[in-house]
């Protein structure tokens, strides 16, 4: 049972993958920055 047009589903799938990648990238930058800050204090 298909609820949506497959072409639209593909577009949404790509969009979700890009959003997840960007969130992971920003999180990685924040993690590296936090480690640098901790090393400065230590």
C-alpha cells in the first residue's frame, strides 16, 4: 500500500539524509570544540 508518490518519497528521503548529515556534522564540530576548551583548562 503506497501512501505517497514514489518520486516525492525519494526527494523526502534525500532531504532527510541531508538534514541528518548536517546535524551530525554540527554535533561533531561542537564536540571537537568542547574537547579543545577542556584541554585549555587542563
